[in-house]
C-alpha cells in the first residue's frame, strides 16, 4: 500500500518537470540567458518571462494556502525558517551566479541542455552534484561552508518574528492578527506591480511563446506544491512512517535543482538503492526527459562537446561553484528564484538578488577580457564592470566602456 502511494505520487510528479523541460527548451527559458540579453543587448523580454513565472507561482501558491491544501511552514527546504541565514544566502547566491555564467546555465538549464544532447552539461551536472554531496556528506565540507557562515545568521524569534516570510514580518510590525489577509495583500500587491512592469514591455507582450512559457513554468511550481503537499502528499507522508526503509526527503516541496544533484551522487554511491530516490531526483530526470522529447520531435537534438580545454575548465569550475552556492543558498535560480519566492520568503529574495548581481558582473568582466585581451587586468575589468552596472562612480572605471 505504501509503495503504491509513493509510485502514484512520483508518477503525477514526473509529468510536471517533463512539461517544464519541453517548454523551457521550446521557449529557451533560461535565467542566465535572460540576464545576458538584458546586460549585453538591453532586451528584457526573456527576463520578463521569468518574472511572469514568479507572478503565477506566487498567486497559485496563495490560492493553495487559502484552500488549506498545503502548509508552507513545513517544507523541504524550509523556506520560511525563523533563521535568516544572511551570510549563507548572499555568499551562496554570489557563488551560484558566477558558476551558472561559467557553466552556461543554472541547474534547470543544465538539465534542458543535457536532454537536448549537450554533453558539456553532463560534466556540469556531475561536478555540481559532487560539490553539493561533499558539503552534506562530510564534516569538513560542512564546516568549511555552513560552519563558517553560520555566525552571520539572524534568529528572528528574538525580535518576536516567527518566520522570514515577508507577510509574517509585516504582520509583526503592524500588529496584524489575520495572517492570511496580510499574505493576500502582499501577494496581490507584488503580483500587480510585477504585471504592470512586465506587460509594459511590448517585446514580451508580442511574444506568445514567452508569455505561455512563463505561465506554464509558474503553474508547474504550483502543481508540484499541490502534489507533494496536498492530500496525496500528506497520505504518502503518513504511510512512510510505517516503512522499514522509507524513501528520503518526503514532505511538501516544489521544483529545485541544486540539492538534487548531490542526491544523484547519493543514489549512485548506494548502488541505486530505490529508497534514495527523491522528489528532487524525479524533478531533474523529468526536465532532461521533457527536453529530450522536444528536441527529438523537433529535429533539434544535437550532440555537443567542449570546444577547448579552456571551455572545459570553465564548465568544471562553474559546476563546482553552483554546487556550493546552491547548498549555501538553499536553492538555485529556480529553487529560490521561483519556488522560494512563491512562499514569499525574504531569504529567497536575498539569494535571487545575489545571483543576478554576480551573474551580470561575471558577464561584464568576461566581455572586457574578451575585447581588451591581455590589456585588461582582472581588477580593471572588475572596476569597469561595476561602473557599467552603476555600482561605482563612472570616474573610477579603468577601461573605456564596451
């Protein structure tokens, strides 16, 4: 009975990332690509597709909470924890942003590219997973990451706040007793503001693929919340309590692609023990499968390998940085940038901001190094990039703008 429930939940769940993988391949939904379009070409349309997914995820998650289908105060990972791990969120986000730029895409994009035949993404997946696994499986890895940054965490309960959810913070400040009213007010206000910004962009409005793609991906996050945290997920959670060898990581959760890469190594090293299969592993497998099905059916499946040793090194370093960053930041551009934000967690906003900043900065530095070649020392490229992003006064730049 227990096994049947788990198989049923996994079956429904697999459909969600399969759809996401196909849609992401078709629409080229990619956070790094969206940042690149904006930074390098001034085109915000793909970035707005990503923001639209966030809007749909926020509103859909609000409806699930209103109908009492899910409890987001007990999720995996714990987005609404009372501990605001500022150091972990910022450092993790910064590392992940650099990593996804060097590795040609975030965790979701890595699986999309792998499904379409890009073997470089297999190297990124394995290196990203090895870093994530070593952090959680070894005491040294844990102490060198979480241990060093833990002192920078803030325990919100000492300030009378029970959760880092933005509405919980607002309710505490205003003395509001009706948390759902506050949650609805914040969710709808954020959604309305983002929709106003998004649909002012004519390029986005006129691109039906981007609009539909953003909506589908936002709905996928909501669907995964419902499957794992709704009636079926609750039944599974109760059933596994009576199993001798229960599956790992049960509970309400949605799409994220950071920690699951480490779980992949856990599965491999245990000889593919079925109890090591997690919701996250179902998610990354589904993304690759959906992308593969679309690529084959559209004639876009192409095998691709590294163009040079430099290309190989960048992807390896990128994968390692993403693995460390995703674990520290409790998620990736998808896991924190969409799934985490659907819970209105303040930590998700910090991670997202750090990822976007470091990704944009890395792209700028790479471009200066490319244009100026040996004439552009790293520090000069960094200062000039910061000036381009208006984070430093223009007179401090060392290189002419490109």
